[in-house]
C-alpha cells in the first residue's frame, strides 16, 4: 500500500475499521483525541493484542503505527 497523504487514504488501510476525530469536539483539551479502531483479529500495534483501537495525537503519529505497511 502506498503511504497515505490524508486521513481518508489512511482509512483505506485494510486493518483499520474506523477513525474517530474528536479534536473539534474537544479543541482545548491538548490530549490525543483521534481514535483508530482496528478490525477484530488484527494485531493492535499499541497493545499487541487482537482488535480494539488506540489513540493518536496527529496524522504523523497514526502513520508511525503502520509504518512497515508502506511501499
């Protein structure tokens, strides 16, 4: 897969189920408000377990979790 250049392209990654961006809802929080949900049976790059999801703070942070998947 080519390295994504947008959130929409990242969502096309076969392991990602959804991306929920809470930054507009909580603009002043300063926390990592972007939640990436992965499909059941896929190894979670943060926890090492299957499925679930994890928070990221930026697009670059999200890409880093799937870095080995880019051509």
